[in-house]
């Protein structure tokens, strides 16, 4: 079986950014027609979300302006193309690869709609080969960054000596619903931010980077109601069940232990936890489960604090932090994210 390695990860930040403290006046203005108690509760959610700062493809005034789905999606399409190209170029420079050397491109996004998908545009703007294999991944939400790693790994295992790129670009702010006063919309507005990232993987010999020891998906039965979007006339309306952290917690032993055992290791032997920060509650849930083992998820918490939850992109920001550390040979990392379905996606890596 061919060895697959993660060669580089690069992030690209959207052009607009704000501290959460600067967003709260806009939230107060937006909710000024609502009951005072409700408004105060929402402000508390923003203040307690564990997100200090976030980036956006639109300025804050645009986010809080009533526009049609078409207008918001037009901004999404324009900005996603740019961010995707910048993230891919950055990762290629880091790896010292030419764009034409890529054999497989996966693009990941669930926060807008574009056909043809982003990868088709990247073929032209970045100069990919005309026989490059394309795979757009659209409906997997927060888990899709890891889904992309899984698809790329499977492709590369079957094709020795090849190269793959995963380009994830998300704009949850483009899905923000001005007329939706549900808790799902409030909580997602408080935790989400926009971002882009690219990961490059290879099945060539003599490449540097952590190798992938195993990859697997885990699907929760009868849990399609937990997370997703409803497509409405005003855009993509967030579905977010408050039971998510609790459900994750109850499945956690089944998600982690059999997977690690299958690959000849255990949670005790995993040195680095590379987790998608779904939100403060999920971070706390994971911490409670692993804190006793002396493991920390400081990088996960730090990415949430500095950028918010950027859906599929977020776990790649966490992964980039680990690739920039001086990690000893032989140490293992567990990459994990959760998303609609409901599902957990896992990748085991070794330096």
C-alpha cells in the first residue's frame, strides 16, 4: 500500500475582520425591535461564545443589510473564487510545487451555491492540467475538511506517485438570516466566521510531512435533524440542534477507541489532538473527555478564539498550527471533525 503524506497546509484570510466587541453594537441595533430580555440573552451568547475575532467576505454593514439570496450568493461566488485561488497558490509555494503537477483537486464549501464549482475556475486561474481529476464536496458542512483529507488519501493510496489538493472555502456570514430569530441563527451568528485553506497531499516517495496511518467516517443513525441548512427564499437557513454536544459525548468512545485500535494504537499513545472547534460547548465536551488523560486541545480553542468556526475550513487551520511545530518523529495526531449527517470524520497521522 502506498504511503500518503500531508505536505503543506496554508490558510487565506478574507479581507474584512472585526472583534466580537465591535459586532455587538450591530447585534443590539438588529434586535432593537425584539424583547429586551431576548436581546440581552443574545448579546450574552456572543460574549460567551469563545470567539474574540472573526473574518468575513463582507463588511459588517453588508452582513446586517437586508438583501436577497441572489445578492448574497453573488458576493459569495466572487469572493470564494479569489480566496480559493490565493489559498491554493500559498500552499503550492510552501510545498515548492507547480500547479500543473496536481493530479487531483477537491474543493469544499457548503455556504453558497456555484455551478460550475470552484475547482473548474481554479483550473483556469491557477493553471491546472486539463486532465486533473475534480471532486467538489458541498453538503458535508463542518466535517468536510476532514472528508476532503479522506477522499484525497483514498485516491492517492490507489495512485502511487500522485499529488492532490484540498481547497476549502467557507462564508457562513453569507448564510446569516436577518429575519430568523431562532436560537439556531443566534448561536451560529455568534460562533461562525469566514475563511479559506488548502492542504496538499502526496503519494510520492521521498516527500516530507506527517504520514496518514488511517482514515474513516463514522455515521450516527437517525441523526439527520441535528445540523444542516434549510434552503429558503432568503438563503440557507441554519439548523443547529442544542443536543449536538451531548450526542457527540455519548458516541465519543465508539468514535475514537475502535478506530485507533484498528490502526494499532490507542488514545494514550496519540500525542496531538487536531480537533475541529465546532463551538465552545463542543470544545468543553472534548476537553472533559480527554483532560483526564493529560491531553490538551489548546490549538483548537485558540483557532476558535481568533477566527471563529469557519465550517469545513477550521480543522485545516488547526492542522496548519501543528505542521508549523517542531514535532518529534514517531509522534501521532488524531484529526477529527463533526458535521451534518450526523457524522464524525477521523484521520490518524504520524510524524
